């Protein structure tokens, strides 16, 4: 009995392939709808996954156990800054000291001052963002060291005139020069380049603690050489700012303590600041939000791409209904010689399954190739997930079966006598 069923299934498959082969052009056009549907599902999910992973990776590099505090000029004072001799706002050295000494879940901090200065070597000049910070910064914010070294505690204690450049700044300023050990004049001060690091630029609206052209110097050196005042000249006016610390990167002892610690820091800053002159960024919260957005994004993209598969399914139903009409007499002959309705249904479902399966496999090939082309020509990151291949083929087979049921049932319900008379 089992062998007989297998034999009938094989016969139905052979008959289905033969029938589709007799109408190669029509079958090929029908398969195209499934091919592009499957390919679009894979490609769109790959684009969404690539964009999401790129954003998530940027957040992870900020540190899942870090909290980033930044100085922000209050909105109500921004318009009046030109009328003041000195504009004072932002984070304080005392804030950094209180964070380290009063909150037990904080492991360490990395304070930073940021100044815009002109760097010069021979006839080359470049606007740099000079960042005065501590050795902890390079440990809290993951950045790859390309050459040399970063400054150490001895450099900080002795306020040495050393600096670490970003790769972009080094290439523009020190092209064709020996980078490590080179003397660079920043404003009117001479610094020795001791290291080069790779800088990560923010994407998708994610702010990173660095920029493509940064120069990192010891915080003690920054205070000694450039003082506490930051003078900005623009359009004939002079703005003097007094900002002790532009940024503090805080490392928490465990991920579970990040959000409670952020709430404690917020309460402490509100107590010692009479105005909202700071902002807080919690990469862990951003990471969770990005992952949730990624899931929603994939669902939306999958639904949009699924419409293409729906169109392909309608094409399958169309060709199978036309096939029923063309083969009415054949169906009548088969019914007259003893074929059961289930066999007629099985024959037509086999044909739709073959169409869907061939279209699905071709769609996988095209769907895997498309993300590579998108990455090459558009420069967008794409990631093809293995589950998207099975999902798209599974959906295509499901669409083929669902849209093939009605034509199959319609063929099976034909009256044998009327079918034999059909011309």
C-alpha cells in the first residue's frame, strides 16, 4: 500500500513536470513572480539586518557598562552668550570626584576636556579637536591602537607634552612623515606624537565620544598648556567659555547596575547643578532600544517583501486556473477511467509545489547575490541570515500550496460527462 502511494506520488511529480515543460514560457513567467518574491525577502532582510547590526555594534563599542555624561549649554542661555564676558556651564571636576567617591557601583571614570585648536607641521595645518583626558579613556572606549602607545599615568603626573592622534588626523597632517616621535605644534605648544588610534564614526544618529580628527593629550597637560578658558572667535565677535569638563565616561561594575546607577547620577547632578547644563547617554539602554527597533524593522521589511510573494502566488493561481480550463477533457478522461478526486487534487498540487520550489531555489540564489551587489555599489552593510533562506522558501511553498488548492479542487469537482464533452 505504501509502495503504491509512493508510485502514485512519483507519477504525479513526473506528470506535473511534463505538463509544466509543455508550457515552458508560461511556467517560466509564473516562476519569475516567486523568484523575485523570495529574492526580495532575503535581500530586504539582509539590508535591515546589516543596518541594525552596524548601529548595535557602534553602541557596543561605547561600552555596555558605560554611562556617558556631556556638558550642554542651556537653551535659555545660548542666545545670550554673546552678551556675557564669560559663559560658564557644564560638568565640573567636583562632579567627577563625587562620582568616584560616593557611588559604590562606579568602578572608574574618564573625564575629558575638548578644545578646538589648529595643528601645524611645516606648511601643513589642520583644525583638530584636542581632548584632554586620562589613561582610563582608552580602556573604557574601545579603540584599536594602530601604532605606538597611549599615554600612561607617568605622562599624566608629569604633565608631559605628548599626544595620540586619530588615523584620519595623522594621515592628513603627517603624510609622508614619520608619525611616531614627530613633533606637532598645536596652537603655540609643541607636542610629541606617541601613538595613532583608529576612530569610529557614529552612524544612524549615534554619537561617539570621538571625532575623525582628534588629538588626545593628558588632562593635566591640557590644563597647564591651554588653561581653563576656551576662546572662540567668529564673525568678528569673541566668545569666552568656562567649561571645566566637557565629558565624563563612567564605568559601572556590572550591567545589572547600569540603569540604577544612571538614576543615582541623575539625582546627584540635579542636586549640585541649578540648571540643566548636562546630558546623559546610556549605551545599554540604547542597545536594548536598537535591538527592539531591529525586530520591528525586520517584521516590516519582511511584510513588505512578502507582498511580492503574494503577487507570485496570484500568478500561480492564474496559471493553474488556465491549466484547468485547457485540460478539462483530460481531467474528464481520467475521471472516467477511475481516477479519484484526491488524485486529481494531488496532481495539480504537485504542479504548484514544483513551480514554487523551483522559484524558491532560484530566488535563494538571486537573494544571496543581491546583498553583495548592494554592499559593493551602495556601500551599505548587509547580512544574510540563514533563517531568512528557509523562511522565504517555506513561505513560497506555502503560497504555492494555498493558491493552488482552489484550482485543484475546481479540477477535481468537474463533472466527468461534461468534461468529456468539453472542446
